[in-house]
């Protein structure tokens, strides 16, 4: 999907499209039921049985199609769950990477400030009589101080790591209830289809009427879930196509814009910000 300058309006438009489709679907069913009732009254008794058989077979066919759609829904729900958990694994891996960067930078800075300074001080004592060596040691001390300053200027990823941990927890929480809700929804649709077939077999008007009401509720939930899933898919695809703005906004204040642009766009014309 193309990255829209007004993503909220685009997602709202998709929701309105689903609402219009739901309205047309309900209108079609209403017209069909009205025509069915009117035609049934006008028919003669001897012509009712073939028409009833036709309606029965149409209902059975629709039920089988719904069962097949439910099977596809179970598969899609499982695949979505696997994809989300792969995302959680990637977030956890990124979290470990950021934590490792902080640990390496902190350890290197400590070694430069304490360990190297001690060794240089010891060498200064041993080579106090050699002026040329002392000049070299002073240059090394200046160089180590410059390295320590550069290491101190590197961004600390502790806040970003905490944000990734919180994000992973929120995603896992939402995904669990999303997976459970869709699982229960598909089981409900499957139960309605089976009970509708049972009502047709037993010619139970009460059961068929109840299943019709449940089917209407299921139809509304289906279109609502389709609107939510479509909006989520479009929003996610927009992020995957153009995540630059989101990354720049998230790193603002923690990392300089030059460093972000250098590693984000990988443009050879940009100068290395660490060599300026």
C-alpha cells in the first residue's frame, strides 16, 4: 500500500467501506426473506415441496461454504499468530542487541578510564628518564582521553531497550486475546452452521429462527472484524514500506539526525558522522 499523508482518513475510509458492504449485505438478505415469504404465500400447496427442497439445498450449500471459510479462518489465525510471535522474537533480539551495546560501551569506557590510565601511569614512572618515550606516552594519554570522550558521547540505549520490552509485552498481551477471540468466533460460526443444518434436517422453525438471529449477529461481527483487520493490514504495510519517519521520530533526542540519516538511508554521498 502507498504511504498516505493522511493515514487516519485512509483507515477510516476502509472502515466505512466495510460498513457499506455490511449494509448492502443486510439489505440483500432482507429483500430475499421478504420475497421468499411473499412467494411462499402465493404458491399452491403442490408446488411448495420442490421450492422447499431448493431452499434447503441452498442453505446446506451455504453452510458448507461457511464451514470451508471457517477452516481457512483457523489457518489464517494460526499463521497470524506465528507471524506476531516472530515479531516478538525480533523485538527480543533487538532488545538484547541494544543491551549488549550498552554493556560493551560501558565496559570499554571503564577499561579506558581505569585500566589504561593505570598502565600509562606505571609506564610514566618506569620511563621517567626517557623524554622521547614520555612524549609518546603523553600522546597516548591524549588519544585515550579523546576515545573516552567519543565513547561518552555515544547514546545510551537503556530507554529504548525499556520501550522495546514494554512494546513486546503489549503486543504479546493483545495478540493472545486477539487469537483467543478469533478462535471462539470461528467456533461460534461453525456451531451455528451445524445447528442450522440440524434445524433443516428436523424442520424445526424455532431452531432455524434462533440460528437466523445468531447468523445475523455473526455477519455483523464478520464485517466488523474484516474492517479492523484490513485497517491493521494497511497500516502495517504503510509502516513496512516507509518506516523512516517513525524511526526518526522515535530516535529524536537520543541520537543525532546525522547519525540516523547515515544508517537509515545508506547513501554514499553522506559523510560519516563519526569521522567529522
